[in-house]
C-alpha cells in the first residue's frame, strides 16, 4: 500500500502521514483509529513490540504467520493440528 492509498483511506494528508512515520508529529487518538482501520489492524498493535505480538511465543511465530499467509480457516487449522498430533504421537 502506498502512502497515498493509506492517507486516503485514513482521511489524512500524505504530508501529515509522512510526518507521523518520521516521528515529527504525534497523531490524535481519532487519527490513530483511522490509520488502524485503514490498515485493518487493531490500534493496540501499534504499541506492541515484535516480541509480544498476539502474546505468542517467538518459537510459534512462523507457524502462526504461515496460517495467516495461507488464510487457513478453522477447518484447515483443525486438520493441521491433527497432522501434528499424528506425527508426534
């Protein structure tokens, strides 16, 4: 997504978005909410470090990322868990 796309979706100017990214300006809460909505993420994600994303231990991160990348649904995840159980039973 380009800065232009994000600024349009968040209803802010490109220059203001750029200043936020560079740490030159601090957005209001409403602006943060608009940016989060435009990015389709939770506002809390802006304040999490990489180590505490979703409360998932780092060793499990690649598995979770793969599930998200391939848009696995509950049925797919259940099958994957079944395979893992079979492999390590």
